C-alpha cells in the first residue's frame, strides 16, 4: 500500500523538463563540469570552484592504475570471453572491495575515530595519533591508507595534499592522517600515505558521509575499466590466458602537458 | 607461453611514477578535469577546450533520469536487499543494454550508414535520410535516437546541439540525424531527437569509435546509480516493494544557477 | 614469485581426464545426481543416500518463490533491457543478500550461539532458547529464520523437518530452532519457522561450514532466475514497467504427482 | 496501466501454498531430485526417469573444470578483493559468454541448421555434414563443439553419448554432430567432440529451446564457482596475484566410486 508511493530527492522528471537536485539539467549542461554534477548528484549542492578543482584531482588520480589491479583483471577476464561492455565493466566493479579500493572507507573510519578522540579529550592530534599507532601495533593490524606495494612516495598523494593546501580545503582530516604517518615513522617505519589514504582525508575535510567513501573510487575507476575492456577486445585474442603481472607498456611515450 | 607477456597502452606504473597515456598522473591532477581524463584514457589524446566542454555537457546530460529507468530500479532493488554499494551499482550497470542506453550504439550505426551512402553516391544528406526513413517504415522499425516516452522536445538534445554549434563541433553526424528527424516529420510524425540520439550524433562528429557508444552512457550514469543506491539505503526500509512509477519527488525546489 | 604457483583442491585436469575431488568426472556422470556432485564439490566427500535426499529437498524448496522477490525482479529488470541471460542472472544473484536469502546465514549464527551456550553450561536447549528470545526482545531484534510475510505455516519447513526426521538427519540444530520458535510462542507470538530457518537448522545438522550458508540459496535459486529471465524475454515487451506485486499466475493448473 | 498487471507461469504463491508449474513444492520436495525440479522450472513438465538421469549427467559433467577457465579466475579475482560470495559468483557468471560456455549455443545452431537441410532435401545426414564442413572451411571458421585445448578424446562426451544411447535419448542431434565430426576427420583432422558439443546435441534431442542453451552451463557451473570462491577466501591471502595456469592440485588423491 504505502509501498507504492515513495519519494526520491535526486531527479525530477516532467515532460520536457529534467531537474537534478532542483536545477534544470539543460541549464547545468555547458555551465558545470561532470565532477561538479557528480558532487551535486551525491551531495545535493553544487561545490565551489576550489572544491571542484580538488574533486577533479581526486577523480583523475584514481582513473586507472594499470592492468595489474584485480578490477582491471576481472574486467579483462570477462571481456576476453566475449562479454558485452557493461557486463565486463560490472565484473570489474564487483572486484572493488575491502582489499581493493576499500582502504578509503577504512581509513576514513580511522581518521574519524582519531578526530573524535581529540574532540572528546584535551589531547593533541599527534598525541592521539601516537596512541592509535601503538594500539594498532598491539593487535598487529595495519592502518588503512598508509603504505603501498610499489610506491615509497605516492606521487598522487603529494599532489592531492599540495592542491588541498593551495585551495584551502585541507583541514583536520589531512592533519590527522599526516600525524598517523608521522607516528608510524617514529616507530622506525617510513611508510607513505597512499592515494586511498589521501582521498579518505580529503573526503573528511569535504564533509562527505562515510557511506560515500568507495563511491569515489568506483566512479573514478569505471572509465579506466572501460579502457581496459575496449583494449582487451580490440587488441587481444579471445580466451587468452591473462597473466596478472607479466605485461609491458606499449602506449604513448613519456610526455608532459608542457610539450 | 606468449600468453604471459602482453602489452597494454593505457597506463604505465613505475615506483613513484604513474603515467596515463604518457602523462604523469600527478601532472594531470589539478590541470585537467575528470572529463578530459576520461577522453584521454579512452582516446589516447587530450581533448581541446571546445571538445572538453561538449564532453562535460554529454556526461552531465546523462548523469540521471530519475527512479523510473531500469538501471535505477535494478540498483535500488539490489540495494534494498542489503547489497554493498559496488554490487548494487553493478546490478544497475547490467541493466544498461540495447533497450536502455543502447540507442546510442544503434543510432550511431544508422548515422554511419547514412553518411556512407552519401559518400558513395551523389545524393544529398536529406535525400538519403528520406530513403532510409521509408526503408525503416517498410520493415516497421523505429530509428534509434528519435522519439521519447515523455519528452516531446528533449531539453538535453536542444542544449547539446546548440552547444555543439557554438563550439564548432557539430558536423555531418548532427546534420544526418537532423535530416532523419525531418524526413520522419515529412511523413507526418513529429518526433524529437532524444538525448541518446543527440549523443550518438556528437560521438560521430567527435570521431569516437562505434564500440565506445555505450561507454559514455555507462560512465555518465554510474554517479546517478550511486546516488540512488545511497538514497535507497539511507531513506528506505530493506526489502520494501519498489513501485517502478508511483513515486514522487521530495528534493530541493526548482532553482537556477542564476539564483 | 610464490604468487605464481598455487594450489587448488577442487578439480584436477589432465589430458582426457577430469577429476572432481579425486573422482573421475565421467565415472560420476550417470552414477550420482547433480545434488550429490554439488555436495562433493563443496564438501570434498560424497553424501550418503539420506543426506542426498535431504539435499535435493533443500535445493528444490528454494528453486523459486514467484516474481515478487527482489532477485527475480532484478533479473527481470535487467532482462527487460535486453541483457544476455548470464548478465540478467548475475543481476538477480547480486540481489541475494542479508535481507533476501541472508536469513540462512544469520539463523545459522543464532543456532550455533545457542548450541554453544548449551555446551558450555548445564542448561537445557529450551532454557537457553528462552534466554535468547528475551535477549533479542530486549534489543528489539527479530530472530532470523522465524516469521514470514505470507506464510503462517511455511509448507516447505514442515516438509524439510519431517523428511529430516524420517531420514535420521535432524539433530541439535533442528531442536535448537524449534526451541526458539517455542520460546517466542511462549511470549504470545505464534510465528512459523520459515524455509530459510529450516535450511539453516539442517545445514548445521549436516555440519556445513557457516560460510556456505547462502551458497545453497544461491545455487537453488539460479534455475528459478533463469526461468524468470527466459519468461520475461519470450513473453513480455522490452522496457515495460515491471510492477513488483500486481501480477497473476497463468501457468499450469494445480496438479499433483499422483495425477 | 496494463503494465501493472502482468502474468507469470512459473510459480504461484498463496498463504501456506507454493506451487511450481502447478505442483505443490512440498509435494515435490522429497519426491524429485534437484535436476528434475530444474527441468520442471524451465520446461514446464517433469522429465521421465531416463531424461532425469541424462540431465544429472549433463549437469555433473560441467560442474567444474578447474581453476583455469575465465569464470573461475574472475570469481577468484573478485573473491580475493573481499567480495561477498554472491558478488564473486556473479563476476564468474559474467565471464560465461560466447567464448566460454557459448559453444553450446553456437553448436545447437549448427546442428539445427544441418537437420533443417536434411529435412528440406533428400540428402543424408552425412552428406549434409560434409557440405557444411566444407562451407565452414571455405570461410575459415571452426565448428563450435568440436575440438578441445587439452582433451583429444573428451571423457565427458564419451560418457554422455554412451548414456544417451543406453537411455534411448540419443537421436538426430547426436547423429548430426557425430556426422560433422566424421566429415572433419575425412578432411584429415581428428578432432574430438567436446563436452559443450555433446551437451548441445543432447539438448536438441531433448527438444530444449535454443535460448536455454547456455542456461545449463551456467546452472551447472555455479556450484563450481562457489567452491572456488570459498577455497580462495579460506586458503589464500587477499589481493594475491592469481596466475591463470601455474597452479597445482592438492586435493584428494585419485579414487573411484568402487573403492
């Protein structure tokens, strides 16, 4: 009964009129970027220009990470059997979970916990960070968002944090995560903040709800998955064995926007 | 054997260096938009500023179309059972096919066929369009990209075409589709070009390969699906019956960027 | 390095020889049923004939529950857009979660907790059941596996339990769940054990590991999802609005195996 | 309007009564096997005992083919990232397509085409087979269902065909496929009929509709995928690199039902 009349606050459709969160979609088109529309769709309000630029940087940072991540391999595996584009992309999206992309969610939780302890005590951020690091050490757990298989200094993190500073967006989230990294360094381990961690800190400073954590990784990675599926289906033979790491790069040579 | 060494041309990963199609990702971050990165990932080259603006408009146009489309309903249905975000989004993506989003692919095929006939004959675009419309009529088939369930004048099409004109991107693809619409009107039926048709025409004028047709719809719609999944899980009770059409809008009031 | 040599204990493939858990597949074919092969694949050993018959009953019990459950609706929604069979089935499988099918997992947990309390104390099953029911009541939570939207006496439960008795498979799992139902009845609420609860109790009496809980629901339901996808694509028009409850039955008339 | 009242002929639900294709599900439970219920769900009628035994053999034959097939690799890849069981199984199902499992559909088409030519001409099955083989050769295409990467004499095919003879189910479908294999042999190539081909021939002799071709492969393989997902999550570490072929078998030793 009541089941059949329900409310949604995302989009309103009338004949010849489509409104996203109140704005006519044809007014938005040409006036805002896709990133701004994403923020509007998820958050209900348009971001200002600083937040917009940071959002673009976040989404660009995670658009692809080569053919080795499980999401790319699952999408290529499905594509290799003749799956349609959407089905192969879906197989990739199904491989974005706790251990791949999920660090954003987990790291947001750690940062929130830290900031809450700061708020509820008279302790400093660095004091709380040191406590948490020793607690994690005691239960032999890693802190999500810190450490990387390949990168000792994740270039995406460096850029996200410098941009966030420049744009005035960096706040307690970034401070907390940097303090955690420092507290780990103080125990003798020099681990980088990885891109998932950096995104987690920024999502907190952007007041994004925790349940959207992985959404940004998923949205950012879908175009990368599309690129892998199309490359697999246009350049490789069906049903080949896809080795997860023995592959090389044959794309455009190293170049710069300044060229 | 050869199976274990293969090539990919999308992304190159080295310690502390990630390059997308040759560009350092940390150089791209802060300097290009997500739409531009999408174009780079799929096409291998950066778009110019006119193409970038049109791409944003295309992606914004398709970010959501309310709770009625099958992709939103499938995503909400999965979400309602307690699916994780990525799994619910995947269920939505699996519902983007020939009859939902697929009109972009089909319409690109019709336009390409028309332009090929023009190229191979001395006939005009409008002449070829008239021929094709009568051929479709003879086999009682609709031309994909023309006609809409709700909109008699799809506002997204109007805006995409005016932007494409303004930006100098509109070409033979747009001309061919407009000619087909006109040829249908000449038979007495006034049908609008829908947003899928408009995107198809623009993808042709942007020289996008046919196999990427539905990729744009999928990439654009994923953030909309995320919004539906989050709304379902945060505002509705689990396992409710989701009526496909008896729903109302309770989001922000109608407003304008000028407000 | 070690990553590239790993072990699997399910199937061994040699030229002209396929062995499932040690048995030649061509020896199994013709000699065992599909249910027995499922048990062998998951458990590593063949079930005896009593367990086999119960397994068939469990799988038959959950093969379909009409067009209303979310898994059927999601599969039909995807199918309606032109999805391929496997993609539409996958959309259905993605809608089997905590609130749909997940009661098997949750109920197994409750029963295990109860049996552990019995083992660790000198209390009787009914005493522990009464304690647990009042604990659940105190935190206003329902016990998974008890209660049903439609059935006041789930016919599938009745049959599963009578078969399990007859075959000598019913044990402490069934006893614990019946005690919980009774303890609820003693508080004045007469709720049936539903089919998910009955399966949970039997999986415990069959010593199935907890992580396989939902596997049985998924495996049982896939053929039902196939039937819905095929019916949708062969009898309905594409992109129709699929009402979740306003549908009727037009299949074979009520009949009996004795006819 | 009419959209909201629609018909389904699979299952009828009333309070305390669930009927599958007209039969009370609690009457079916204990009296029929899962395979028989699958046939009933898909076909609308119960199979006789010979057909039932063949169905079991078909489903058992395809329950698993080790860790190398793309469906197992995709399911394990998703599982390795922490996907829930249903999502990992869905990723596997999404990898069952034209080049993996799809041979059943394609081979059914070839056999049907052959039998139609026989019916419409006065030619023998072997004559038509020879014609088709030379036609395929002329366009350099392989006939689906004949040939295998590993097996020179697929043991599953041998058993399916001998069972089908014994049970009196083998008919023109089997004869046509055997004639095609012979016609290929006559050109000097000794290729085996693989299990997909054997299933295709039997589905034709069982009068199964073409659109159900891949359904049998999907239904049969789901339990195998479950076994791989559970094995991956219980014996391997998350996010390992999964090599597609460098793996060994460490399950039960070779054994026989006669032991």
